[in-house]
């Protein structure tokens, strides 16, 4: 037999694919989309407002509208004027107080306690005061910060900073 030329065979390459980088990228994408999904959820705040009693008409002792409202007016020279309810039909007359521990803090705790008792009596427990904080243009930023700190200390969950005064409230601030 003659020497036949040998067939030249090509070298077989490995058919294995290294997927390490692909797995790393996949996990990074999964983590990214989980974080983005969590951050894109709308953040809502539960707001507890009083029930609407349609047959109420003018506020009375048995009427629930406004009985949880507590308004704090911040004036110049560290002046605080407060009232409970609606100004035209206040549950308690307006009061001028100060930032001392026996002043505003004490009054806020007493008012919140009475509102909690009232809410429990009408079958709506754990519904405390809804505080409206109204700083005037003449009040300073420190006063607002102090009032917000008092809200935290008194565990008031429902409060709002309102920048508009009714004409009656403006007269009240100017008068006192």
C-alpha cells in the first residue's frame, strides 16, 4: 500500500460558552428593576378628616363638622393665637399663648385629649385633633419650626401648614 496522504483534520474547538458575565448582568438588571419598581410606587399619606354630616346645618354640640379642628395663628413677636373649631362657631374662644412648656404645649395636649375623648364618645376612637398652622408674614421661621416640634411631641398626626388667612383671622391677629 502506498502511503496515502493523511487527511488534515481541523482542530475541534470547544463548544462551551462562558455565561458568567451574562449571569452577572442579569442579576444586576433584576436588582435594578426591583429598586426602580419600589421607588416608583406612589407614596400616600393617610388623611383623617371628619365625617360629613349632611343634616348638620349650623354647627351644634351634636354636630361633628369642625369639632376636631384646632387652628394655630403665628403672629409677630412670638405671638400665638389659637382657637378650636371654626372661627365663626368656635368651640372654645380664641386664646393667646406663648411657646413655654406651660403655654402652647400644655394647651395642645389638653385640646387633643378632649378631642380624643369626644371622638371615642361618638364611636370614632383614635381620631385626634386636625391642626391648621397658619404663619403670618410677620412671624419668623423659628416659630414655625417650634410649632412643628410641638406637633411631634404631642403625637399629632394630622396637621397642615396653611399660608392663607381669612379676613376674620387677619383682624384677630391685628387686634391681639
